[in-house]
């Protein structure tokens, strides 16, 4: 297992499905503060690989919202929509090593097979892929490509959540790398891009914590470094679920950037600041609570 280098490189990687909201600003601020508290670089990656969900102009809106809040990246943003060749090269490497295989199953096929074996879908939980196509397609046309998850637990340390572990084969099964619609799956794209950008520290929302073991497995077999991980607290909506565009989160009001930043800072355990924005960011960087914890 490779480890990260000493020079810190962090990133914020929004999907341009709409403007930033209060929850996404928490993730952006956390990643920016962590980078700055380490004296490191902070990059922005526009994760626009899921093109049907992307909203025209949203990427530009997100970048302007970040700038209004004083969160400026140290390099031009990377766009996943430009990265198809890199993802294909990674998939080809996995296929040639016997670590990825074609899958003919539709979502309905998978649900029927799981239901027949007594596994019923539970809202909010991902049922493991039953391995139907592991040993071949038997004349059926390929739809997607899946990673052949090895048995056994994957353990890692989260800088906020502490010791974590998951048996990916049992919890998720063989996960998708390239979708049936031809689009690249998040798990492969994020691993390839983190490696390409030299990301040493990933700071993102707690809802993405269970993606980490899948990404660690891919990093291992692709021979790229493992970043350190910190999963920040979430902003919850009125229904007690993660605040998101899907449950009606309002666009971030950058007419009052300090107010928006103070709200995000409070979620991260930081005190409100009277401003201006640059002074607030400097103060929070000095007070950043996750700077020197074990596993940092």
C-alpha cells in the first residue's frame, strides 16, 4: 500500500447539477480550511461525468459562488467530462488483470434475483450485487463493467470518524465501473482523478464515507497512492435527511458571503466571525479543529 507524500494537495469536487447550497458550502469550506491549515494547495474538480444530471451553466455558477466566499483554487478546475481516455485506460488495465468484467444485468434483473434469495430492497440502503455475471454472460449482451471485489475487510482511518472497516464484497458486491448507458461511474472516475491531480487529502461530506473502501480497493490495484480521508458533518434538511438539491435545498445566497460562511463554520465547530471574509477565513484556518489529529 502506497502512502501520500508530504506536500499537501486537497480538492473540492462538486457535481454541476445546480448551484451550491448550504450543505455543499460546508464541504467546500472544510476542504479549503484543511488545505490552508496544512500550507497546502486546494484544487477544484467539476464532476460532470453524469451528463444527464448536469445543468448548463451550473459549473460557472459554482465557481463564482466559491469566489464570492473567498475560496479560490490554486489552479484552473479539472472537468471530468474531458477525462474519458484516462478512465478507459484504467478500465483496460483492470480488465487485462482479470479485475473487471462485463455485466448483462439490468437493475430489475438484480432486484428480482435478490428478492428470490430473500433480500428485499430497503430505502436508502444499497443491496449487494449477487455476482450473476462473474463467470460469464452466457450469450447475453454486455451492459456495464464491474469490479471484481475481493473477499475480506478493508480498514482505514477517518480523521473525524476514527477507525472504519467494511467488507466490500459482502456489503456492496462487485460494483459498477462503467454504466450501462456508457457513462463512467463515480468510483472509478474519482480514483483516477485523485491520482492524476496528486491529491493527498480528501475532505468531503460524511455521506460519502461508505464510498471510501471501494476507492481504496481501486487505488490498490491501480497502483496509486491512498489519500488521507476526513468526512465532515452534514447539514440536514427539515426531513432530517442530508440537505441536497433533491430535497429542496435552496441555492447559496452569496449576497451575504460572510453570513453563509458563518453558518457553514458553525457546522464545523468554529465560532462566528464579524468579518471581513478574508479575516474570518484566516481566523478559522488557525483554529481548524482537524489539523493535527491522529492519522492526519
